[in-house]
């Protein structure tokens, strides 16, 4: 085949697409409970948005973005969105909400694009479900977001570990940063190439280096440098999480490299996954709205990797409630007419109803019913139609009986009750 899909891009067919939709659906249902409204933003933005927010030194901006020049807008370079937060912040400012009504909570859901090395759980187009809250600087808000993630975990029947850290703020971060820089310089000969490149511009990145693990573990910790306000914020957050019964661990290596990230940062991993086990990442970004030209408004958010949660569900084989499936088999035109009408009525019950191809024989249709995993077959031939009845076959028990059409719905509903 000549026209194949691109590397790192996926076709999601049938059950695969369904699991993704299921994760999104459960997350959406949760948003309603938390009174968080949806925001839909473009997939395409000017490259400057990401350069200014995600940052020139980040992996995303320095090597992972899909960019192109636009024919219609001379000189402008566009980028497929690699993450949701910058676009949401831009939209929030552009709508004037930062000044008119700064306290807002949004969720978004959709594809992101990053040119990275494809592997299991890592794709070039992947889906994120994210939440952003503006105008709330209090730790109760941080706690609420983590409780939300724990609610989703419970709802999906998965195993998540929440890892929490605080990066401090403009008051206490400089001393921490200086200590880290000093530490990096002292251990210069032991650092990897990336850390050499990044140390002066972005010393915090040393902490999440996957190569210099031992060095990162022994490096100075932001928690030891927190000013009293940041300490109080972090302790209150931990306290609220304990009160709500949310399990978490403190991990001083959870960092975000950019200055507008402050205080709370967190990552969530799932033990249901292998090497790409991070399922959620998030944190506080109180300086970002201002960096993008808005008012000085606090912000905090997180993004869920939807494919990874779907993979975790698959690995955990977490049972998912599925509606019983009914295959409708009609033989002859008058029966097809009846079956079409009946299918519509049966879909009013908690059932999956599929009218099978009426051009096939009874035998072929029964085979098809098996193949699609139907629990029941409802068969209407000319004789049944004359008696206003149908054969109701329980495909699991291989038993069959005749049921009058006006009783069929209640018979099926009765079967569902058992
Ligand atoms: P990682 O360290 O795995 O590269 P990240 O720090 O780049 O993650 P974020 O940008 O914070 O991740 O995105 C949040 C979540 O989105 C991640 O925890 C992960 O579940 C998911 N994610 C990120 N990149 C990909 C990708 N290329 N394919 C699939 N899911 C991804
Ligand atoms: Mg990444």
C-alpha cells in the first residue's frame, strides 16, 4: 500500500477508539460534578504563543513542534498545538476575562501534536484532557484538582500514584536556583550532555534528567528553600489531601523548568503501565497570564494523557459495563418493515440493537450475530409476523422461545434484570 499513515500517528478502530472515548466520557462526567465548563480552542496557533509560554529551551519548542509558514499571512509561522495550556490562556486573555471576570475554570479535550520518537504510549498525535483554573491562588484549589484526578482514578478502577512537589516562588526560588547551579558546576564532569547545555539557562532541569539519576537525587531540594508563605501553601495542600483521603508521595524531583511555574507541581503515574507510565502532569503557573500579555492572575492546571489512561485500563482489564447486545434478524420485506420499527423501540431500553443485513439467509445472519458478540437474537420471519410474534434466542444459553411482539420489550427488560 502506497498511502500509509505517518509514523507516530494512529488509526483508532473500534474498541481502541471506544476505550479512548470512554476515558473522555468519564472525565467529562466528572467535570460536570466539579462545575467546570468546556473550552474549545484552535489546533493551529502562531508559533510565538508556544515560544513565549512553553519556552524556547523546552524540548517541545526546541525540537518537537510541527510548524509551517502560512501562505496567506506573510512572514508568520504557524504551529500545530503541542499542548493545551498556552491556547487556553490566550483565549482567556483575548476574551477579556482576565480583567472582567478573572475567576474561571475550563476543561479541554482533543489532539496534541509533537514530533517525538514514537513508542508504546508515545505518539506524534495524542489526546489530552486538561483542566485550567484561573484567579485562584488558594491551596484549596490545588487540592480540588488533585482530588478530581483521584476521583477519576477511582471511577476507572485504576491504580495511580500522585507525586507532589513545591517549587517555591519569586521570593524563595532564586536561592534554590543558585544552590542548584552551584551543585551542577561542582559536578560538571559527571553531568550528561543535555545537562551541560541546560545548566546555566535552566538548572532546574537537572532534577528531571533521566541519565544523571544519582546526581539528581542528591541535588538540593526546593522544599528545603521554601519561604514561609510557600511552606504554608504546601502544608495546607498536603493537609487537605489527607483530609480528603487522597494518597500521595512527595517527590522533590518533580519540576517544571520555566519561571512562571511556581509552588505546586505534580505528576501522576500508573502502575498499570510499563515505561511510559506518566498519565497526568500539572501544576501552578501564576505568572503565565501576565507573560502572555494579560493581567496578573493566578493559574493552575493539569493534562491527562488519554491514550496512556486507555492503555492502563486495557492492562488492568478493568471491567467496563457494556449494554447487552441484541441482533435483529428479519426475513422478507414485511418482516424488515416490522423489525425496523421494533429496533427503534428497543433502543429506548438499555440495549445495543443492531438490525442485521436483510439480504442474508437466516443461517448467515445467526452466524453474524455470534460474530458480533450478540447476547440475544430476535428473529422475525413471515410466520412470526403473521402471529405478531418473534423468536427470542438467548445466544449464551442456546435457548429459544416465541414471544409476542408487544411483550418483547418487557421480556428483554426482564432478562436484563437477572
Ligand atoms: P513525558 O515525560 O512522558 O514526555 P511530558 O512531560 O512531555 O511527558 P506533558 O507535556 O506534561 O508530558 O503532558 C501530560 C501528559 O500527556 C503526560 O503525562 C502523558 O500522559 C501525555 N503525553 C505527553 N506526551 C505524549 C505523547 N507523545 N504521546 C502520548 N501521550 C503523551
Ligand atoms: Mg514529553
